[in-house]
C-alpha cells in the first residue's frame, strides 16, 4: 500500500510539473499552433499551487530529482504568475491634467434577468451616473428606444458626459441591440469601428481632445466563448451522466479552443490599428483572456498594463468562485501614465467595473 501511495505521489508530482510547463507555454505559443496550453492557462494558478505543494513535499522527503523537476516548472511559470497580482499603493495626490476612465461589461443591463434579482438594471444606471468618470467605456451596452429602453439618453441626462460613440453588435437590428459605447465629457473629434472577421465581437475608438492633447481611447470586446447553460452547470459541479457528460465536456473544450483561436487573430488586427494611431492611446475592455494567455502576452510586449502600474491585490474582474480570473484590462501606450487603478466590487453583472486615472506625459 505504501509503495502504491509513493508511486501515485510521484506520478502526480511529475504530471503537475509537466502541465504547469504546458500552461506556461500559452503566453508564448498561439492557440492556432497549439491549443492545449491555452486551455491549461485558464487554471494555471491552481496547477502552480499543486506543483508548489509537491516541491515542498519532496524537499521534506529529500528526493532531489522530483523536487528539482517541480522547481524547474515553478521557476518557468513564476514570471507569468507575477502578472496576476500587484501590491502597489494607490495614489495619494492629484496631478494636473489627469482624467479618469471607467470600463464595464454591463451584460445588457441584466435585461434578461440573469442575476435573478429585482432592480439590477436601475442599480447599474445609478452606479454609472454616480461614479466619477470623464470617459465611460461599456461593453454589452443594451440600447432599445423601440422597446422603451433608451440607455444612451438615460446616461446623457446625468450631465456627466457630452459626447458618445456607439456601435451595435448586430448591425441589422439597431432598434433592439447591444454593443460597444464610449461616452466622453470632452469633445470627440473622430471615431472608427474595428470589425473582426467571422465574429460579432469588435472594437471601436474615439479621438478625444483632453486639455491641450488628443488621446485615442479604444473600447474592445474580444471573442466570447458562447457557453450554454448546461456548460456552466458542468463547470459548477453539477453531475451529468454517461455519454452526455463526455459530449458536453468535449463541447466545452471545443468552444474554448474556437474562442482562443479567434482572439489570437483579433489581437493581431488590433495591433495593426495601434501602430497607425497618431496619438497616445488607451485600450479598455473585456478581453476574455487571463494574464496567462497569448493575447495578454502579445499586448503587454508593447503596452503597459494599468493594473500592474497602480493596482492592488489579485485584480479579479470576473464574478466567479475563481479568484484569479482577471479578463478585463486597461492597457496604454507610451506618454500615458496610470495614476490610479481600482476594481469596483459591485456584483451587478458577470464582470466587475474597472476605474483608472491617467495623465499624458509630454
């Protein structure tokens, strides 16, 4: 029995180290070329904890080989892990010519009552009206004057913003739709829609005159996974029997791979747009990818992550039981500095809102 136990521990130790190494590859290898690392990257912090446990276990047992294997995997993954948390102090003073941006996936203002609570839509509107934000970037912005749901006018009436740019996901149904919107207190002098092939997801940008500068602000929503209700049930531990369970797990895996692949293509389209910007720019939105992903690694090579500049804690942005799901971001180019960053812990959507304070350094 002891021999079986020791053999099992050795197998699990080597397996966790191998899986952690594979998961770490997701930051370097496009899912178009190798899909499994991207899927493992979603749970890589959990795999890291298992490998850390086995490392300590074999340190105590004085088994150099197994300890070394775990150490190598941990060392390979550790630089990626640092993107998940930050412990810098928040700002303590105001700076001249600073401005703040709020980014939020509002999940269509809970129009279909996913949260199963009364008054969520009104709470969302009240939250947006009362939060300090010179610029507001919203994803899944539900707007339907045809159905007496004029979300644009409802927010403009607050007097906080004077201009906006809106682009619906379904261009053929503008009367009842959701999409991307940028509200601005300052003048918008230009804007454009960035379409992604074979996808309803997209990005928009607005060129905004701020003080004596012009800043381009992107609002981005990269490919969603499109899980069905039964997919969420399985991931939350609800048991589905027999062949149906296997088919659903395969369906979940296939949806993940399709979304990862789409996002890897979409981020390259964005990069081409960024390269053509004549102004310093900020990228806000729902990227649907964690810090251990090809998309995050691709963007962070040339852009700065505002959370790592001024955030605090784990920075979780997706409402779930997993504490490491940071999938909403602010990135910015050179000449832009993040002064402050905060994740507002309001569970009015399946995402948390992000707020950051910036300034242009010239």
